[in-house]
C-alpha cells in the first residue's frame, strides 16, 4: 500500500513526518516508563536525600526510548505475522500505531525506527553505566533484551505467555531499581518493595490489552497469558494485581519502608474499580479500549502519588 492509498483510506492527508513517527512510537504510552523511573528516582531522594536532575533525565529518556523501540518492533512483528489486522479501521487496531495499516510507513521503516530508538536508549544507558557503574550495565542489558525480544524474533516472548512477566520485571524492578541506583549508587529495601506495585500495574495495562485481543490472538497463535488462562481467570488475575499493588504500598508504609503519605495511593482506587468493572462486563471492544486507557491512567496517577509522597516525606523530615 502506498502513501496515497493510505491517505485515501484514512480520509485525511498524510501527517507530517514528526507526527507520523510519534504515532509509530505510540508516544501516548511513554508516560508509563517515565513514571517508573520517576518513582525510583524520588524513592532515592526520600531515602538518601540526593538528586541529580541530569541522571534523572538520562534515565527517563533511555527508558522511554526502549519503550518506543519495543512498540515499533512489536507492531512490525505483529503485522508481518498477521496478528494485527491490515485494516486500519478494524476495532482490534486500537493499540497499534497504525502507521503501517494507513500506509504512512512501510513495515521495514517501522522496524528500523525501532532499532534507532533502541540505539538511542542503549547510548544513554552506556553513559549512565560509565557514570554509575556495572549494575546499570547489567540492568540495561536485561532491559534491552526484554524490550526487543518481547515480540522480536526468534524468541517472541509475548507469543509464549511470558509477556506479562517481562513487563512486570522490566517496568517494575528493572526501571525502579535502576533509577534508584542511578541516584543513590546503591539499592534498598524501599526501592525493591515499591517496585512491585509499579510492576503489577504496568503488567495490568498489558493484561487489559490482551483481554481485548484474546480471541484474535488465539486465532493467530499468539499465546498470551490471557489466552492460556482464559478470559475469566485473566480478569481475576488483573483484579488481584490491582489489589496487590495497593496492599503492598500500605504494608510498606506501615513497616516504615515508605512514608506514611504513600497510603494516599488509595485516591486512585476509583480508576482501578472502573477498569475492572469495564472488563468484567460482556466482551466489547469499546469497553476494553476504555479499560486500557484507564489502566494507563491508573499507573501514571498511582506513581505520581508515590512521587509526591516521597518528596513530601523527605521535606517533612527537615521541618
């Protein structure tokens, strides 16, 4: 499909190159790794008192670059394997960037865009490893491998029921602990514990997506955790993940590993309830799309409350 055909199908003129690449990278998803890094950064500020804006910026941009790379590589492989519909108007195509389906970019261009994004993330990661030491090199290598092989050949982890674990491990312990170490040059129990609810909520975003796509994925041989477990069990798993995120923060605050202000994450509970209510209803693409949006919003707001709690908790120590 050429660009003229894609524009005709879409009913609009082709966007500018910047808008096309923002769409290809799924820029709206980049707030998730940004918030993961922010939680780890300000957990270090709470525990250790130090804060380097430059290291924070480098870590955040590196994480977002890896996410953008993973998004584009994912769209490339899902498209060439036939998992994503070639019809950009298909309701199942809510998640992908749709630049291939609309004819804005060729599949190979999207793949190479993903590689370029990985190169940017790796460059920043190597710079941080030079500054901060080998633990960042180790965490960064795991992050790159997990992000690429999420759907990248030959491993394609998401096609074998491991996507949820990869997202949990990378977005939670990986990014939170890595960001903490970048600031403090050490790890702590606070960072380890607080990384768990962040990982659970990030994997919850994926589970909401996979619940929407469960029938299409099963038909195309993509055995996500939702496909393996079945719809009812996957819905129950998402509910338990959300509940676990809140309980972990509350226990951490009561144990003195997080400031007592962290309990304020409960203010985000209405979004968690709304998300699970939507997916518990009769399967409907529009409801699942709304649930996905709520999942991303929940992760960002939950993390923002934790960041505020860490900052205020540190400042209150010195009043």
